[in-house]
C-alpha cells in the first residue's frame, strides 16, 4: 500500500541525495592539493559511496522481505567533539595560508550535507517505526559529516591549514 510506496520512494530519494554529496566530495578531491585535505575528502567520498551501495542493497532486501534496519551501518568519521578537541590543541601561531578555494569547496559540501541531513530528519519524522529508525542512523552520520566539514572550515579560516583526523578503521569496528 501507501507505506510501501512511500518507503521505496524514500530510499530511492536517499540514494539521489547520497550520490549528490558523493559527487561534491569527489570533485573536491580532484581539486584539492593539500595532502590532509585530500585525505578528508577521500574519507567522506568513500563513506558516501558506501551509503549508496548500502541503500541499494537495503532496497533490494526490503522489497523481498519488507524489513528495514540500519543496525550494521557504521561510520568512519570521528565525532565532532573529538575533532574539536584536536583543533583546540593546534598551535594558533602558524602563518595562515590563503585557503579560500578549499573553504569554498567545504562550503559547498556543507550546503549539500545540510540538505541531506534535513531530508533524513523529515523522513525520521514522517515515516513509521522501523523506517524511521533506519533513516535516523543516516541522519546522525550526515550530521557528523556536517560537523566535521564545519570544523574544517573553522580551522582553515582561523588557522590557514587543514587538521587531520585520526584514522578510523571500519573493518575492526
């Protein structure tokens, strides 16, 4: 019935959002020259790529058995608190570089991450039980990306350089 259509449409739309975010990071990755910046963009691009594949596989299994759960969805991105703690430790005395291009890329990423987070927030509110919980996990992860992107913008604007993130390994998660 209506719910089934609605959930199918929600997953398909989620794929479109994730593809769009991935494109922004892939494009940024192409343009970024800074080693740390490239690593951050690659981390985020890879994560969005995983989301696309994950959503597609979930759509297939949902069509089969009508079950939807994101219990096994992990993120490689550390929490914003962790990142901000790292930023706080940085030496503010370094000579800032002009990072306007990278900041512009991050601002574009921030915009699509915000739209994507808002989209998931609407689904969490509007969809029934299991589907709501499924998209809540995505909302939390994209919210985390948004915070990371914002923290990088703050660092580039304030310090003139990227700060790195601890390596997160999903395989051992």
